[in-house]
C-alpha cells in the first residue's frame, strides 16, 4: 500500500510543479493522474506566461493589471505574491530547459497580451503550455527516485480521518481496475477545471471537474464559482481555441460588415482588452445582427506578417487548416466566444490550503483568488506554477511534523462495492453521453456570457433533474481493463456537482462583474457585492451559500474601462 | 451526410478471446475526424470501445491509432482522407476511380496492445525516451538571469519541442520492427532537442553515446515512415540525420558501428563515380579493399557478395573497374556544398516563407523573426551523408 508525505492528484503544470517543489523540500512524493502527465490539459495552453521580468516593467504594474482584469474581485495579497514571484519562476523554467523564444539580443522575448499594460508575456511559439509541461515532465523523469509517478490512475474518493483531516485517497488503476489506498500526510489537488460541463468548450474531454467536486463532497468550500470565462476566439462548431497570442501579434476582430468593432467597446486597448470585455463585445455584435449567419464574427490574422505567423503561431495555422478548412495566413477565420476557464474553484489561502485540514489545491481546480471575476490571458500558467510550488513547499513542511496516517485497507471495500454496483447494473436510463450533452447545452445557453434570473432558474431545474437521472444512466462496459465507461459515469457526477455550484453562484450574485454579466442587473455594485460568493455542500440538497471578504491592499476599486 | 463504415480492431484481454473486427456505420461530414466517428459510436451505441483521447485538437497526443493502415491521430484525420487511403492495404494508395467508405482503425504497431485501440506506450515509447537522458544538463555556470542564446536556436529546437509524444512514428518505424531495441524516431528527435540547445553542456557525450550504441542513430534506414506519420511535422528522421551530421562532421565521432566511415565512403563513392558503385561501397567503408580491417569484414560479407553476383548487381568486371565517372554537374554539386561556409538545415519553423510579401515596416514583432536563410538554416543540402 503506497504511503507518502505528499500525495498530488493531477499532473498538469500545477501538479508537476508541486511534486518537484515538495520533493526538493525533502518530502516523499507521489503524483497520480488519470492520464499520462503530458496529456494533461495544461498542454493546450498556447499563448504564454506573464511576468514583469524586464527592467522597465514592474511587478506592481503586473499586479494592477491583474486586479483590474479581475474586476476588483481578486484578492490583492495573493495577486501581489504571484506577480512578485513571477520573474523568479520564469528564470527557473528557463534554467530547467524551457525553450522560450528570444529577442534579437538573445534575451527572453515577449509578446503583447490582453489586459496588460506592457508586453510581458513569455512564450514558446504558440505551444507555451505544451513546452513547459513537457520540460517539467523531463524533470520528473530526472527525479524519478524522489517522485513516484502513478500514471493512468483515477481518483475515486478523498479520505479523511476521524477529525476530518484529509489523509489520502482511493484510486483505481485503469490498467487492471484494481483499487488502492494511498496514504498521505497531505493531499494536493491539481486536477484542473471543469470545462466539459459546457458544450462546446475549449477544454479536453478529461477536464471534468473531478477535484472541485471531490473537495466539495468532503466539505471544502468553493469560491467564485459563477466566474466562468468565455474566451473571445473559439472556432464555431467544435469550440477549439484560437490563441489570444494571435491578437497579441496584431490580429484584428471584425464584424460581418468588416468593422473593427472593438473601437466602440474598448477604444484604448481595442482587441487586447480583457477577455470578458471582448467576449461581451462580440456577443453584442452577434446578438444585434452584425455577426455572420453562423453566429460568429471574424478574426483577421492576415494583419500579422505571414512569416511571423508561421514561426510564432504555427499551431493555429494547423488548427485552421485541419478543423475549419481555412488558411489563416490568407483569410479571416470565423470565431465566437466559447467556454474556456473557470476562475472559481476550491477556496484556498496563498499557500494552497483549503478549508479542509490536510487538503491543498492549486491551479484551475483552486480559487486563491488571483483571477477574481476575470482572468487575464497568460496569468493561468503563472497561477499553476506559483501556487503549485507554494502548495508543494507548504505541504512538505507540514508533513515533517506529522505521523504517517493509515487508512484501513477495508475502506476500499466500500468504494469497490459502489463501482461493482455500477458495473453490474443493467442500465435502464439514458446514456451517459446524452445526459452530459444536455447538461453542456444547458450551461452554454443559460450560464454563458449573458445571464438572467429566468435562464439561471431553468438551468438549475435541468441540473436537479439530471442529478436524479444520472445514477440510473446506462453503461455498457463490464470489464476491468481500461473501463472508460465507468470512469465516464463517475465524471458525470462530478460535472453535475460543479455545474450546480456555478449556477447557484450566478443566481446569488445579483450584479454584473467580470465574467458574470446579469442582463437583469447590468451594473457592478461594489456596495453590496465586493465580496466572494462561497459555496458548500449540503447533503444532496441545493448547496449552501455564504460570503467572504475580498482582500484589498493598495488598489481601491475604480471604474473599469479599456 | 456521407456514411462511413468503421471497422474497429477490438481486443479485451479479460475475455480470453482473440482480437476481432467490430463494424459500425456512422453518418458524419467528410471533414469530421475519425475520432468524432469513434466517439459517436461510443456515445450512442457501445460505450466499451477503448481509445485514449482528450483535447480533440492534435495537441495532447492521446489518440494515436492506425487508420486504413497509416498511423496518425484520430482527432485530426478527416474521415474522407482516411477513407481515400483505400482498403486498409497499408500505405498503398487506392486505385484510380475507386471510391471507398470503409475505414479500418487499429491500435498502433511496435507496441503491445492493452485493450482495443489502447497500446502500452510505457513498455516501448517511454522507455526509449528515458534512454536519451531526456533533460537539460546545464552548461555551467548557470547564469543569474536567463542564458543568452540566439533566437534562431530556440526556434530551431521548437520543431522537436513540438513533439506531442503520440507514438505515431514509433508505430510504423521499420527499423524498430527488425530491431526492437532501436532507440527510434521519437526518442532520437527528443535527443536533438538537447543537442540543438546551446544551453546543454553535454552535446559531445550525447552524440558519442548515440553513435556508439548499435541501436542508435546509425540504425535508421531512411524509410521516411516517421516523417510521413508525424502529425506535428517534427520530421524525426531529419532530426536523426542532423544528429548524424553533428556527430560525424562536427565532432568527428568515429563509432564502432562503422556508421561514420560508411557515410564518408558513400559520399566519396558518389563523388568519384557519379552513380553509386556498390561493389566498392562495403570495402570503402572499412578503409579500402586492402585495409587490414577490411579483410575479416569482407570475408564475412562473402555470402552477400555472392548473392549480389547471382542477382547481377556485382560482376567480377564491375568489382575491378569503375563503369561510371562522375559528370561535371555532379562535381559542381559537391563543390557548391563544400564551398558553403555553414551547413544548411531544413527547419519547419524557419522555412516556408514562399511568396512572402515585403516585410511590413510597421509590424514590430515581425522584425524579430530571422531572415531566410538563418545562420544555421536554409534549404536542405542534397544528401551529403544521408545514405547508409
């Protein structure tokens, strides 16, 4: 039975960074992932990573942009930590081998990005997340003696002792269906967001809110769940991401009449305003009849010199060619806002600690909150790495002082029975995919760029109905080896929990801030809503809502224009 | 919408049964992907079809499979393109005028199958990646800030950095089929990612290691399958050839596999004869017919020589005389390559600038890109040392 000081669940950027940091701090570490680590969705992060590393730039400027981007909902103490430590983190990445592109002098090069007052986005062509993820994995291979990797293991339950401390997890080896107890003095969730609760989404099929739901179920508090980012440039139809790097390199947004409509909405920053602002602008153009018949506007990348596109944006050249049949170096491509990221997640402090003792969270699964109401592009990679590292270090430090917990192996029997029951059952209900699809469509219709009380109530009603229905859903696979059908069923449950938390949060916040735009409450209301909406589990009933204050250090809320 | 028939190779190790074909008909657009079709089957009909997949945009590298005989990602292979490859007859194109709507989907090759379309990449692919010391060995001293390195070098290694470890190249590597210990295209491309990185301290040691290993860089036979298979244009074989040129020409590593001398023998043979004079190639690789080292090697290759005689590839006359002489044009090619100050190498990220309009003076970032050809870049030299 494996036992480690620190158990990390999820092996994207946050998880791998946490593992390396915890190991370096002297802890014994296990990292578990339901997919091979390089398949984690961090791999899809394209545009870059922010840091005020240039001598002319300052962390204060980066922090201010982030605070403003968050629509003043981000906690400023956490934002300060992230922006202060960003340069050091970039240099760490550079030193372990990330192939950041350079400027003419051979120094680290930058590109412009949305909502930023300086070009401070460091990048590797448009495969920055991919490059960092693969280089971190190189380091995990290098340090295989101090970090045990469990690749293709699916976490089914988080374990707690009698005092409620999180002391490990039960995981299923996908190779043979075997369940195993992983004892640990501390558990770090790094399992990413929940994009698959929406259809379409830019997120991969594995992004199903596992960690958010697992933490929620054992009593951890969620925060800012209503803040769901719609990325301004996703492909019509399949929802694939076209990186913000395209606009950073000079591409324009145009409506069907060929007008550069961002001049109206963000006269200063134009196409590089914050994502919530640009997505709302696009959706307004589309709703008011200035979009194309397929419900899109266009992104004109031909403004960027072709050779620069081929060097720095090659991935989206391929995406255009393979998934839209468009050569983006020759013609504009149709895009629209699409679900991309969740700012909310498991509430943590600046060391990644959740409200459950022994349980940490870092990356998209967590809400520190550095993104508040709206995340700036290229701040997510930074968030994963800074708070991944801090969680790893803190968890390792705590583990020093604790005895190794032991969970009775018989605890496995309970989970085994649950899974066997699913596999044994001859399904009488709808298929898992049908339920998931209804959930995704509903969320995308009623809990998207624009929201109102009526739509949210409808969405909530659908979710409650699907929650009743999901346990009876049909599955076909009765085997032990790579039974993805059973995993899909468990993931559906996770997504329904997360979706309900999102909708409840959105219903609660009767104002418009960041990604939450209520057409029935179109103004930001600092007097009443400059606070976080927290969500906690309430048995099987509708989750409970409470509030927590926003930390303000030096930037008082102002009117937000770009 | 057109209808396609997917013939999926199924295998359940728990059942004790052999693998079998499972047929499904799917109505989807021509430009929908093979993965779209598999997911539709899984969602609507049979949830037990096993395939790894996640991003659906050719970046996570999960869904490597063989489709009508050719390896690739299911998510970026269009149904019609897969169907057009014919009837699962390997790499053979369909006959003219033939319409095909059947797509066979099989697990990748050269790796054991775990279940259905899921193969054991740990046993093969990742083991080989581990073999090449896949992490940066820092040049000392590590600077306080970043290493100052040319932009061109970073852009250059981006091509191998773009590898998504999907295994498509490993699947159809012919050398690996013959020699399962061959380090292989993906891992050697990964090795180039460090050998091409100016921040790495161990270029020589890496190259020597990969040259001396009899399953290393000289084990590749130039079949181009990996280049054809790669969904990310990493061109693993080209990276292997770059490793060879660096090992042979830059570091003069004379490996015990005779790869270095063989390549040189090849070049001088063609330079002298214009056409390859095969009877001389083997002796030349050992330093000439009368070199002491050549004698035992040549004796051991007598059966091969005998076969060559029987096939008419070699006659006593040909062994003793050179029927061809290199023409002026051939000499010119060699001279022009030798005359170049720097070796030019093809790279995905810094070529392909055809019909480029004049650089826009106002476009700031564009000015940062290298001009073509870059210091170490340009159109690939005609095979100077590419044949074995």
